[in-house]
């Protein structure tokens, strides 16, 4: 017996807001589109992505810490209105 398990490993990412590690499917990927943070729920948009929990608390923390421009390697503050609208609509 080799001692290996047949269970698949779940990829993990770090939330740019609260800095906690979570499963990739529990986080929302965001990408930079024309100077704004756009949600990418399917994870198929091209470009560098930053992951955040789909909660307003984490988004506010990331904006306050200036984490989105740093993670997406963009200059200056980014518009997060589309990201905020997406999260507000997704929450019951």
C-alpha cells in the first residue's frame, strides 16, 4: 500500500478582504475590466483575478486596505460598484 488517498484535493484561495483561506468555489473571482472590478462568478474571464468572499464586509475591507489594485496589479483606486451590486443581488 502506498498510503495515498484517492480523494481529490480542493484548490484554495485567499480572500483579499479578510485574508482567510477558503475553497475556491466559496470565493468570488474578480477581474479588472476598463478600470473597474468586475465579478467573474464562472471564473472564465481573461486576465489576472483576485478572490473575495461574496460578502459586503469583505469587499469593504478590501477597498479600505486598497487590496484590489494591489492584487490586480493596477494603478490607482478601482471602481467596485458593479462588484457591490452583484453581491447585494446575490444575497437573500
